[in-house]
């Protein structure tokens, strides 16, 4: 039974029961992928979705572990951009075409989430033939720290270890200046 719900700036009609039933019968889109990006996302999923996004998924009957697709678009030693989407049995009634940022509560997974946005649309990207129609798609986009909370300390230790190994023990800046001034 379709019910009208407001998801941020979008108005949608969703059949929560048929969505839940469809999600019970499927696996996550990236569950079979063995690449390092999907493995990292699988290992850290619980730390990546803000509570407000989890509330959106629950309202629509979407299992947060049953995405249709997850992709990684930028990686750097400290952070990565991930996106993906979920499907629900429903239809988009109205709303913006652009993504809308979600607020991340103070202290809520802040060490992991840099920013997070969602977009609701009527697309059916990679929809399985047996998923109930019509479909409303919920896209997510997020930048996440990929290092643990103490990553700066770990990187500093790694740098100091590398510097010592490659160049020998480092000298304090004052000692280097003194040696340069004295001509040694």
C-alpha cells in the first residue's frame, strides 16, 4: 500500500511493505565484488551512514545493507569519495533534481564522515527485473576519512621511521642552523 512521505525536500509515495519484502530477497550490489574499494566499504559501512540517512532508508523500507550499487571515485591516503544508491517500491511526486546535504550531529561519526548528501529521483539504474515497480531511487554521496582517528599520529610515526631509515637520524632545526652558520 502506497503512503505519501516527505524525504528532505522530496515528496514520494512508497510501498514500505513491498520494499522490505524485495530487500529480504536480495543481496547487496557490491557483496560479490572483491576489489579493495568494496572491501573497505563493507568493513566500514556502519561508520559511514549518518543517522538521518538511516532514518530515510527505514522510512522507505530499505535495508541499509542492500544497496544496488556502491562506487569509489577518489582515493587519497586520508579520504575517499563514495557514492551509491538504493531502490524502493514507489514514485517520486516532486522535489529538486540536485543532491541535498544532510546534517551530521555533533559527535556523530564525525571522525569518519566529512560530508554526506542524498538525492531522490525516479531512475531505475541497475534495477533487477523482479524488483516491484514503480521504483524510486535514493542516491548517496559522501566523503569519508579512510584513516582511523589517530591517523595523523600514525602517519607522523611512519614518516619519522622512513626519514630515519633513508637519511639517518634527524637533527633538530636549531642544531642544523648552528652547523650551517659555523660552516660545518
